[in-house]
C-alpha cells in the first residue's frame, strides 16, 4: 500500500518552537496536520508492516532528523483513520527513511507486509 502526502510536514524544530510559544499551539498544529494527512490515506492493514518514508524536500536546509519527525504525524493519522489498528511494535516492524532533494515537497509512504521486507533483506 502506498500513498503520497503532497505537502511538507512540520519539522521537530517548528513543532517545539510552537509548543514553547503557546501551550495550545502545538496541539492545534498536531490536530490540523493529522486531519490534512487523513485526506490522503486509504486501505486497511491486516498484518504487521514495515513503513518506508520517502521525504521530498525542496532543499537541504532542514536536517534529516528534523524532517523525519513528520513520521509521528503520519503514524498517528494512520491509526486514527483506521488504516493501522495500532502504531505500536505489534503492527510496525520498523521504518526506512529516504530523502530526495529538489524534486518537490511531501512524503511518499509505503506500507509493506513484514514478511516481504524480511524476504528481500533476509
């Protein structure tokens, strides 16, 4: 299962800055981003998955760990929308992060059944 979120997600630094400025601002950001992400989600996972995130960044200004913080929003939205029963260890075996620069903005998310990933890398 694969889907694309066609916009850049807030990074960790942006999120922390909002949280320091106003105690409700971070919660508002999280709620809005979760709702926006949910518009692009589809399907339902029936078994544990490995998640690959391909982060599309317009430039190299944001550090990779700052960008990849967006996976928190995505995994929470997958659970809230019912695509994943849970975003814990029982349903997510691991993740892979890849970064592509100067080819747009957003993130491509691929959920692969765990046994396919194990066969490829095992």
